[in-house]
């Protein structure tokens, strides 16, 4: 050792090349964390611990979306039988139906003023629930008082009567509705109606913008001018 001085050791990841100290690429590469190809965790492994599920959602909570439409194709559904008046899960409303838009509820007073408007007619909204537990409102058309029966209306009422006592599937035929009862009984698979009232379902199905109680509602503009606004 020259002049009694101890030579400095070169760190293991450095080496002297041509009098210059440089990083040894072979050593440096060994210290880089390996890149994992793909997702190291499977989707199934990301499940929330059931012990903490109540922190995120109620297990028995129902969707806040309620649709006013025929029971969906291919799904078995049932309705509650109404033996005493006033009915609890079906009521009559004046409904305005315009193709391409969601239905609107019209007050009786406005419906009388618009009696010549062919998009408004009285319908019976019936609460139903599918076998999967989805609730909705079935707008059932009724035959008019002029005595002329409509095959679609009459057959819908027939299916409604069957649905009061069994799981049933609604089928659209060429000239009327048909139905298919399920092999599963209501005793074997009880319907899962929520504890919400019928009125609450109606309020969920029709937002404030789809309740027509005045003649300045935007729906009249759509009818008179063809405007979407």
C-alpha cells in the first residue's frame, strides 16, 4: 500500500473500467425486482370478506330501479291476488305512451282536457315479481267501454289470473298473449316481494319529470312539434 494508505474497496456492484468507476450491469440487473407477467392475483381471490359485507351493502337490499313494462321475456313471474277492495298491489292510471320514450303518468284532470289525445289511455298497473326477485309494474291494457274486445287485452287479463296462483311466463303470439306455467309451484319457491308499498314502486318507476299535471309539461311540446325537449 503506497504511502501507508489503505486502498479503497470498490463496491461489489461497481467496477473500474479504463480508470473510470462504472456500474457493473450484471450485478445491477440481479437487483432489479422481477416483472410479473399478468395479474398476480386471481379475480376470485379479491372477494370481500363476508364478515365485513355489511360495511358496503345490505344483503337484502332491493334495486331502486323499478320498470313499468311487461314482465321480461323468458322469465317466470307471479302477482298477488286481490281479494278485497281497495286493491293493494294494482291501480288504474292514465298513462301517456309515446314511442321511443318512457311512459308518463297523467293526472285525471289533464287527461280529461286531452281526451282527444290518442297517446293517453287508462291502464291497470300491476305489481309483479320474477322468480329471481326482480319487482316491476306491468301496465295491463283494459277493454274500452264501447264493448269492442281486444284479443291482446283479454288474453293479458287471462294470464294475469293464472299468475295470481302460479309462476307463469308471458309469451307474445301472433294475435294475442299465451302463457306457460312453471313446473315449480309457489309453495316450492315462494315469491320474494319486497316490503315496499305499491305507491313507493310507482314513485320509483316514474320520476318527477314523468308526472304530467299541467299543460306546460315538455311532453306536449314533443307531441305538437316532434321535439325531444
